[in-house]
């Protein structure tokens, strides 16, 4: 299974990196986890991101009060959820989201 970890901002990135390690350590041969921090220097990031989004079967959004409306996070959530009828997009709450999060496109994913 391929998992796409989405983040935006330093706290979210730190949580995504920790979650990636935890998932890979727990299921070493069953999953591959992608986080955009691992795009190589000189690599065409948009092409790599597109490829990873297309191959992923599962998405985890690392959400904070500061990033729940971040454009790239919303884009990645939409790309994963649109591609697959049965794909899961899971919000991973790092802290309590503000009331405005209920009006976010991410509210469609049960938290």
C-alpha cells in the first residue's frame, strides 16, 4: 500500500515525518510512505508530486490551526479523494482546529 502524507508548515511537517517513521517501522514491508520533504534537489517537484498522488491509495493530512486552509494541502486532499472511489483521506489533527474548519472543504472527511 502507498500512503501520501500531506503537510503544510513546520509543526505539520514535523508530525508528518514522525508519523512516516512510525508507519514504516510498524509495517516495514507492507507500506510505502511518501512525504514531499523527500523530493531530491533538481528533481521536477510538480511531476514527482503528481506521480506520487496518482500512485497513492491512502492519504493522511497533518492538520494544525494554521494550515487547515493551506492551498497545497487542500489540493493534495482533493487529488487523492477524487482519483479513487474507495480511497481514504484521513485528517490527522495535531491540535484543535478553529470553528472555521467546519466550513473547510476538509470537513467532508470525518475527523
